[in-house]
C-alpha cells in the first residue's frame, strides 16, 4: 500500500478530495488526473484539495500525492543553534523522499520470470518502434493497418467462426462465406478458381468445369456393378446377341458380345480364329439352318479344339434346325462344345 499518495475514482462531477498522508509543506502536495498534473489545484485545508475541473469518470484515475524535494530543506550553519524543529524537518525530508521512492518502485514495471509484468495496466507515452524487436504503440498499429483501422474485439459467441474483414479503412467481423467475398478480394487465386468459389450451387460449378455427366464423368448409381468384388445379382443379366457369319469364309469378330447368332444362307467354307475374345471368356454361338437347310461348316482354324479326339463338329442340316456351340478361350486355344439339333 502506498504511503505517499492516495487514489480516487473520478465521477465527472466531484472536484474536492480529502487525503490523509503527512507532508512537510503544502506545496509538496500535487493533484493528478490520469497521471497528468492539475496546475490549477487549490488547497482547501491541510487535508483537502480542489481540482480546477471535475475529473472524468474512471477507476483510480484521480491521484493526490506528495512530492518532497530532494534538495536540502534545512541548512546547518556553524555556531547556530539546532532545535527540535530543524532536526525533525531534516529527518522527515529523508523519510518522505525514501517513502516516495519506494512507492515509485512499487508502481514501476516488475519482472515476472523472464518477462516484464505491467500488472494489467496500459503503458502510456510509448515511443514509436524503430527496429524489428521494438514494442509498437497504438498509432504504430493503426499506421500499419491503415488510418482509423479500428480493430474490434470479437463478441462471444456472436462472432464465433467469423473472420476479420477490411472494408473502407475499418475492420469488422464477417461470416466466412465465400459467396460474400468479391472476386477482387481473392487476389492470389486465378480467375477460374475465383469463379468456381463464387458459383451459386453445384450445378453452376459443373457448368464452369465444363463437365457433362455421362460423357466426361459417370453419373453416380448405387447399382453400378464393381468388377473386382463378388456380387449377388438381384436382376436378370443378359447379352444382346450380335450377328455372326452366314456363308462363305467366316472371320468372326466377337469384340462386341458374348452371344453370337448366325442364320446360315450357304456353306461356311472356312472359319478363321476369332478376334475380340479375352483369355478366360466364354462365347455362345447359335447357328441356325435357313428354310432350305443342308448348310455345312468346314475349314476350321487350328485354334479351335474339339472333343472326341479332335474331330471337327458336323452341323445339323435339317431346315430351321439349331446347333449351339460353346467356345471357351484358354490361352491361344478355343475349346468347342456342341449342343446339337434343336428344332
């Protein structure tokens, strides 16, 4: 607790303040508002002063304190008589100067560990910073951020998840919503990315990306089958038959299907190895006689392998009869099985 001064709360109307600390001379008592001395202070009594104007509303912003001179107040002269008053005056001067020095130390910044502790008080009259490790004052900050920057404190919880946005030389807390940010505010993004960020909805983004569903990207479908997992099919699966050779030299191309249908209108005189069949694939070849019948198949390529000792199959020749050939590719060979003479 200070012994050389007392503080009061200003209320905007009170001018007279009573104090209790001792002093040597009334002129040593000073009055301050926010550490600024009131040069028009009036001494109403030994323990009361009046400020020239009422200090503003504040907490401990009014101070009445003693400032004892450090110059000699009692001059001892050889041969003079020393009385009690002179000795007391000299002793009190030393005591009061010591008390004021102690109080000043109590008001000074102190260290807390390796840091300076301002005891939750603001530091005033701070000069502008000059180098990278200097402290900066309020005017420095305003100068860096722009005149009248006015950085507001965020309101809790009203400003939660908001960002500090500069506008017209001041800052305000705004929702983080890219649709409210103008393209020019995103200076480090390309024109295309700015447009994409400002798209009104997903459909607009798709248009900007120039993506056509079903052409550039596959439309999502929960029923799309995966090729690398075991599945239980819940609907019928089938192949659309493709048209096979009908007469003459046959050059089967089964790239587009696993079910082939041929209605013979003449004899197949030679049958080349098929193309478009992957190793492990199965192809069903349905061969039908036309209304005339009697059509044959010969000249099978060596890639075709038949059962019963390798003898090539003989087609049913009855008019409108069906034969069904099942071909399984195994390496470079095509293993042929026949179910004959459907009519």
